[in-house]
C-alpha cells in the first residue's frame, strides 16, 4: 500500500489529453514539492517534473504538472504512442521522514 | 554530464548482506549539492526509496529499512555504496542509484541492477 495514491491505469486516444492524479496528505504533498517520473519497461525512471511544475531540460512542454492542496496532477497533451509508460509521483513525507512514491499509473494510448 | 553505474552481486543468499556500488562519472561526489541515493523496485511493483547520503556524509534512510541499511561514500573513488543486511526474498528487486537534486528530485539514474535473494 503506497503512501501516495495513483490510479493503476489510464488511457486516452492518440492526440488527446490525459491527466494522472496523485493523492496524499498534509505530511507529504500538502507541504512538500512533488516530482513525476516516466518509466518504460526494463529501463530506469526518468524525471519529468520537479518542484510541482518545472520541467528538466529536454522534457517537452506537452508534459505539465500542478499541485492543489494534498493532490498533484500530471497532464500530458498531444498524446503519442511513445508516451505509453508507467508514471510515478514522488515527494518527501515529513511524518515518515523519507521520500515516498505513488504506486504508479500505466498509461495506454489508444 | 553526470552518469551513474551500479555494480555488485546479482545473487545473495537469505540472511546475508547485499552490497552494491554506484560509480559516478562526469561529476564529483565531493561537490556541493550532490546526494547519492538508492531506490529499488521489486519485480512488477512500484518504486521504494531506500535512502541517500549528502556530499557532507549525512545519511537519511527509509524508516522501514533503517535497521538494516548503510549507505557510505568513497570520495577517492567517486562512488557510493549500499549495504543491506539480513536479506530475505522480499528484498529481491532492481536496485537503482540516483542523484538527488534540489527538493528530492532524482534527476540522474543508473541503469539499475537486478538482485535476487535465493539460496
């Protein structure tokens, strides 16, 4: 059971928009920065979003992040088949004194 | 740019110690702002943070693993290491080393190494 809650799977058609939610509490998302990672099968995760809504160099602006209260959201627009992957949210948890991750969301592009 | 590479035993017997090393290239562990981290992923499951070590040498561990984990750094070799004691089958996972940047963002990852705990 992960500290952060994500939907196990989401799907949307190519070219459309998809949102992935990440729900937590005041001890984690509510008072700390959120990151998002993209992971393809058999490869290491890749940082997509940091500090709630910032993109590392090289990440397309089709990927955006936001945070409101104790929830965070990853939005992917202009979906491509190459976006099919697992997506994880992560943040610091002040009560646990450690980094916590969501259980991951598998994105399927129809 | 910064690159990380894990190495170590891929098979560990139950009750023994899992030992992995992460070699850092393209940057110095001794530089300010660097934090070496370990994260693992059991087969078919999600990510679990193990801990990290600041360039200062201070360490932070996952409370659920703290009693069994040690992360250390060897600045002369530009590498950091993970020791996980008294392993069980539940410790079977792909182990990643990563650089922690800013507010707990893992911005550079190693390719990962699979460790199986089995007799």
